[in-house]
C-alpha cells in the first residue's frame, strides 16, 4: 500500500506545471490595473471604423448627441470624434446625399437635406393635419422672438387669449417657464427641443419673421414696438374734472 502511494506522488511530481493564463490573471488582478487596461481599450481600431461607428450611433439617436458622449461611448478622444464628424459632414455634402449631419442644440444629429423638402412634403405631409395648429405656430413665433415674454404680452400681440395654446406648447416641451416679472407674471422662453426641431444651433439663427406668418409685416412691426416699451408719461392733472365736481357740489352754482 505504501509503495502505491509513493508511486502516485512521484507521478504527480512528474506532471508539467500548467502555463499561466494571462486573461485569467488580468481578470483577477487584485489591484485591478490589468483589468482596467483591458476595459479602457478603444472600441474602434481605425479612422474608417470610427466614422462607421459614429454613423451607427447617430442613426439610432432620437436627439442630438454631444461629442463628449460619443467619445465616451467609443472610448476615443473627443478631438478624434470631432474630426471624424467634420469629415462625415463634408463627405455627405460633396456626394450630394439626401441627408446631412448638423450640429444643433449642443450635439450632432442627422437631418434630411433641405433640397428635398418639397419631395418629403409631398410624400409624407401632404393631406395630413399639421402637428401644431396655425394659432400654436404663431404663438410659438411670438415667444421665440420676444423671449422672455409673459402670457399677457403674447395675448396683446396676437389679439386673442393664448392660455390654451401656451399649455399645448408647454406640454410639447417647446417652451418653458423662466422666472417672473416684477408684477408676478410668469415669463416663457423656448427650449433646446425647440432649437432641435427648428434645426438651429442658437436663437441667433432664427430666420426673419415676415415670410412665415400671416400679416407678418404688421406683426413684425408690432413686435419691434413692444420690444422697446417707452416710459409712461405722467398723467395730466384733472383740473376740468375737479372744477365740474365742485360746481355739482355747490347748489348755488347753477343759479
């Protein structure tokens, strides 16, 4: 029995030692250093693959994505992402694609090219009810050009009550509350989502008002007048009124 045990021990000693497993050692490194290195490796290996990855991510995005977020998702420097996005935008312009890559509201997103707006309108929008009524579009335009602006001031410009329309614009995240006047009236401004839907980078890119609203020339003049509210003149003393009141109070005045 003892001899068999000795032979088994000798056989174990003759077995070659298992080769170290780098992947196993990295995954179980107590300091976490090796594992961290593996996890921080870029998810793309070439400029071509980077451009393809950016296209894929932006195609599934439902809102503009910032260069910082794209860089974090792909584990590459932000400047490389910015350079690749610029190359893609130039490529689409040079090759006459039906879409373009725009930087709006602090991020990047795909849009159909303006050259094909009529075609898209005929295919998708013709005969359909607009998402926003004409009243809502006009109210939104007034807020966009006069912001921050109160509800009563918008009503004064449009000549109608806008309470219901303002609620609709708030519900659709096109406008938001932004403080209050000294009188306590709530002020409204447009949102980043408004910029996104308009395809704008900032409010400075808003087009001129006249081509887009009915009777826009008169409305634009009214907006300009309201933008600079003149100081109120002191009221004249009601001398005549007081004189008339004195006469009516004196029973002998009419004699």
